[in-house]
């Protein structure tokens, strides 16, 4: 519960130069007001945990829960972790798991009056980690290991003692891990965990200051209009999946804006928890597209029906894709008995050739870049629109502050130190040159946002 309330990850999939997360607030307990501080530091080499490391943390918690938190040291299999998180069952995912363990074991958290001691029922100051150590033994990517046969060389990790004692003291709650892993955005995943705690006990609603929520997630931007844009997709996803029923923005005391979340009585997920994923080849009566694909490649109807009954659609699709690639490249593997090769490949779930996987990964990466660029341009458009709406909320002197400072620096470097009167005239000149129409404002504000997505944009 402590790692739900306060942040310990960066909401980006790439590690950045940032090595510290800090959060401060005030709490009231036993009639006294106390300052709470939460400082997270990453190691020099590995940095702070990233969004994918939060997924790994949830997977490790799930494995530990399945073992009833019997021991700080927990056996793990990278194949099972990757499968649980919905990652590819390949070497890259295994490397991501190892890198995630490095970051989780390298992080330290200083909680000053911010770590809840569930035994003594009060906040305590403590400095702790998440993972103390880990042992990883070789696994062949994509292959499930027989734990019973390899008990002596099974990978494992050890929870930090402070954190594990908190688990054992009951300061944990169950979340729907399957639902969590169906969520798409890192912000949605983090917001779900946070709100799931606030929903605990059947509470119908929860409200929080918009800037405070941004610092707890944490979001980089603390400007309310930008926070709303960043949270927009997460709100839509959680509402579509039936976790929250509505989101409203209201003015709190003192003028600060707050967010009011209202919850459904019962989670009704549209992900894996309640509805199966849509089949890539939808099965139908009569004209079955899977059957048709197999028959077009020389497999008889009787054998095709057997394959459809015994193998997953994903497995069939993967092997058909590899088969077609081998045919296009005139591989000797499919020259003598193409249909026989395809049948055996589906039945035994052949590992695709490295060249095929490299080509698919390249295509996937190119598509991800195109999708990311398209998402950013839409996001950029929304940011500029919101800036135009908020135009009058920023003082004109503030808008020209940067350009005025640049002018003063230039004049000074050229041995023309401006007088206060000259500075005032230049300030008025810059204010007069500010855009007046929405089109002019759009062109002016668009300069603040590059057309290329920033590194932390997902």
C-alpha cells in the first residue's frame, strides 16, 4: 500500500537522466499536523525504475501472492513473468526483466513520516529498498521451464526486509492483475493502482487536487490544462473498462482545481477478465477464414479442422506468416512438401527463423514510430488548443519574459547595457507584438512544441 500511495517509477518506458523523485505534503494524525517527505533515488548506472518496471513489480507481487508471501526469497521463471505481463517470449523480454531487476534492486526510498507501519498503526521514518538481490539462471527464450526438475538452478529474488515485513503485517491489498496488464498506457496503469487503493472499502467517490495527483503519479507537467490533456486518455480507458463511472473537475477552497472520481460498484472489465480477446481470424459457421487460409496453402479440410481444434489461432497465424515468408524467400524447407511442413510447424509450434523475427521486429518498430508520431501530432494539437484557451491566464509580461531577457543579454554582450527606460520601451514593444487573433496565437504557441515527439512521450 505504501508503494501505491507514493511514486517510485518514472512514467516513461525509457530510462532518463533523472535520478530522483521527490514528493512532499502534510498529513493530520492524532490531532497533529506533520510534514511527509518521500524521496526516491536510483543508482548511478541503472537510474530510476521505468513504466515497464512497474509491470515487473506487479508481476513479482502476483508471484509472491500466489505463494502466500511465505518467504522473502521468491522463485521466478522469466518465461512465466513475460507471459503474465503480455511481453514477447523472446530474448529481448528476458533482457528487459534483468534490466528491471537491476533498477528495482538499485533504488532507495527515504520516507520521512511517510511509511505506514501497519502493526503500530502510525507513520514512521524509514530508508528502504524494494529488492535486495536476485539470481538469474539461463533460460531458453520462449520455453517454459520445469520447476520441479530444475529446483536447484531456478532463478529467484529477495524482497527488501522492510517492505516484506510491511507485506506480512497486512499492509497490502489485492488488485486485478489480469485487468492491470490489459491497460495500454503507463499513466492508466499507475492511475488504476492509485485509485484502486482509494476505492478500497466500497467508497463511491474520491477527490484530490489536480496538482497533487500530478506529483503523486508523477507527471512532469504541473500546469492544470496540460495535466488534463495527459490524464484524458487514462480517464477514457478506465471509464471504457468500467472502473470509474465519471470524472469531474471542480474548484476547491482557495481556488485550486480538484478532480472528482466516481466509481462503479463492481469492476466490469472489458479486458481479459470478462471478455476474451478478439480472434485474429474470427471463427464462423461454414465459411471459416482460418480453414480457408489453411486450405489455400494445400492442407486438406479434415487436417485443417483438426489443427483448428487443437491449436490456438495465434499459433496458426504465426506459423502461416512464417510459411509465407519462407515461400517468398524460396526456402528449401518448403520446396518438397509445403503443406506437410506447415502442418508440422503448427502442430509442434516451430520457433520462427531469426531473419524472419528480425524483419518482423523492424516492421513493428517502424509501425510503432509512425503510430507514436501520429499520436504526438494529435497530442500537440490539443496542447496548443488548450494554450489558446488559457491565453489570458498568463500575464503578458510573463509571455515576453524570455525574449526580453534574450534581448538584454545580447545588448550587454555588445557593450550596450540598456537603461531601465530602454528596457521598459522594449518590454512594451514586445507586448505590442504579441499575437491578437487565434490564428496568430496558434502560430506563436506552436513554436513551444516540436513536431517530433519528445523522448518521454508514449
